[in-house]
């Protein structure tokens, strides 16, 4: 009799446990996000960015000639950006101030002036929140992470890395003109600048 009672209690416990466990599994399955890939990036602004751009950037530190390429990557889930900027103007005062702030000799500054700045990165949109995010790497072995938003022909992102923080706003002026404004804070203090790019015409 005692053994039957124990068996009955065990069976009763199992019956109590499994329905609850099954319910929890169903709830977990309902809460799990879809594992299928999101739809490819779309929209006027993203499509407009794709192509090759050339122009210049200006700030208190001088002027650079720039080339930037934007292309689709990973089945249009990201936009891949590659950039090259060559310094064409910088005053001796600016060179000296920059060298002091970065702990570089005059000779090192001269070499840096001759070396183009090269960078590459990706940007995309969080499919759950709609927030823009991105990553950037350069030939100074720098890396930055960006977050921001995109609306009404304008993209604003805040980029943060070892060299400081920069807020960049990319504006679609027309189908062939791009303006970027930036505000930076880092080892060289605070400064603002502006880039103007035109779409590079591709001749077949």
C-alpha cells in the first residue's frame, strides 16, 4: 500500500510538472525572434549613397582632397564605405599645434602630411529598432563604433573610438551632391569641419 502511494505521488508530480514545462516552452518559442534574415536595406537615402564620390574636406587643421566609394555588401544588408583623403593645405601653425597635441616631431608631421589617410567601414540599420549603426577602421589602426538615425534626406551618427568622439551628418543635397558636417572632440581639442562631394561620373 505504501509503495502504491509513493508511485501515485510521483505520477502526480510528473503530471504537474510537464504541463507547466510545456507551457513555458511554448511561451519561449513565441518570444524567440525570427531566425530568417531581414529584408535587404532599401529606401531613397541608402540607394542614393551607392556610388563613387570625390571632393574635399575643410577644417581648422587644413584641407584634404577626398575620394569615397559606397557599395552594397552581404546581400544588401550593409553599405561598405572606403575612403582616401590626401592633405593639400595646412598652415605651419596648425602643423605645429597638431604635432604638439599628438606628441609628434616636425619630421613625423611632415611624413604624416605625405601619407594619405585611408579608412573603411560598414553601416546598416537595426531591423528591430530602426537605429543606424556602424564600424570604422583606418590605416592608423584606429577603430570606431557609430550609432545614429536617418531621416528626411539626412543621416546623423555619433562615432566613438580611442581618438575621441565625432558627430557626422551626411546630407543629400541632390542626386549628385553630398555635404558632410562634422564636430570632433579628442586629443587635438574640439573642432568642426565640412566636406563637399560630387558623384563621380563613370564612363563606360
